[in-house]
C-alpha cells in the first residue's frame, strides 16, 4: 500500500513536470497482456492511470494528452528513436468534461418471494454495466450483465415461485472502484467510517482505511447471498467460496448435478476485483464464479477487442443456466447461506501491517537507545 501511494504521488509530480516542460503528448505502450497476448493490433486501455488515477474528476484532469499505442507501433517508434532516425508523430485528441458529479444509476429488479416466513429474505445476483473506452465492454462486463438477466428470465419463464425474493442488480461505476455496489451496500446494509487524514483523503475511497468498526443496518441480516459474474465469456467451471468454509459442503451438493455442464471445482480461495467484494465487506456472503479464461486476459480485458465478436454464445448459455440454479437453490433452502464472522476493518488493517525486518519495505527496527 505504501509503495502504491508513493507511486501515485510520483505520477502526479511527473504529470506536472511534463506540463511545465510543455510536453506535447505522451504515448504509452499497450501492455503485453497475460499468456503472450496484446499483439496483432490489440491495444489495452491504460485505465486512466498513466498520468493520474482519477482523470474523470475535473480537478484531476490530465494536464497533457495521453495516447495508448499498439505494442507493434510503439516498438517501431522506439527502435527508430534508438537508431537516431528522425520520427514524426501526429496526434489528435479531443476531450471535454460534460458535467460535474453526473448521477449514475444501479438497475434493480425482483422476483418476489412467496413463503410467508422467508419472502422478506433476499438472494441477489448481478454484474456491472460500465466499461472502459477502448471497446464496447462486451466481455467486461456485458457478459456478466446479460447472463444475470438471462438467469432471471429463465426462472421467470419457468414460472417458479421462489421462497425467498430473488433480486438482480446491474451496477454502475465498478471500474472506478466498485462505486455502484459499494454505494448500494452502504445505503442498505452498513459501512465503517473512513479516515479523513490528508494522506487518506488523497486515496481512492476503496483504499482508505477505516477509523471504526463496521456498523450494519437492519436489511443486512435479510440477504442470504450475492452471486457475481465478471471474468468474461468463458464457461463456469466452479466457484470461489471466498474463505467461507461452512458453505463448501452446500455448494458441493449443488455442483454434483452440474458435472455434465463442466462445473467441478470448489475452492476456498478468495478472488477480488469485482462487485461481490462490496457484499463480503459488510458481512454478506458474496461469491464470484470460476470461469474459463478463453482470451479474456490476453486479448479482451480493457482492450479494443472487448466487443461482441468475442462473446461465446454457447458458453454464455451455460453460465446463465448454472447461475439460475445457484440462485434458485439459495432461494429455496430452509436456512440462509452460512456467514463468516462479521468483518472488522480495524483487525484487517492490523493483519496487513508489515512485520518489521521480514518483508521488503517493512518498517526497520528501532535503533537501540544510547546509554
């Protein structure tokens, strides 16, 4: 965390230095992608982080134009410059801010529960609507959005009468820091007060440390589980329990009948980077499915290839079927999905503190006092 904060401060200084020196523009090479990807004309969005983490805020706007070039184009420029060959580059970038603090919306819908004793309890599923600018967001996260909608459509078409209410939520602002799901959870389920220290206020909200315990609201105890899809168009192969040992035997029963669909893996591992974390942070069981990688990391994730041609229709049908089964099973159980102990943000910070003299970058031991 300390290294990240130092890097963010350095980026701000670099951006100001370039502006002071009248740099015309910055050309950033596209990342090479995992698994040997990032070639063949693919270029990955810089996530707005080349010269600032939050360039979408007016007071944090990038001071000079930034362009991302395909790795082949950037490499050619680099080789020509290294060989002292004169190079001319023409860049045309037009940007504008369309408004301050524009309001964005989550999209929420329900299939009402029918059991008099359980209908006030909720099982949730969802994905996020927003995407980066290089493509159209088909795999990230149009895929997660449409399979959540299809899962609910399947249940509605079957005419099922779930015991618990089934609620679908399509989130806004995931890419900027889980803003949509975090805001929803804060409004309905609970939150912890965040530090207002100057160094903390300078951080994105999701990275600021808490200054007190988690305070939950009455609705928090009514949500049984939240299921999320946000890793592209590949088939579901299993599910992360997010460290929830008590749920493992329940999920094992559910996937036993799904092996013919290729669903076989159950892992205690955590996975991050998407909206289920907002629920996990307020003590609600939140889960992300394990998916086939396909070309998600190597070709489509935040790239100009994130378009509908990269969606696999058969795989999406499998995802929607599996998600519908998980949601329905959770809605029909006599008991809610078991929960982990309520998270304590202060304890989590203590666990993350470096151990002096062991980890690189840890605080050095105090010098012995002079006698």
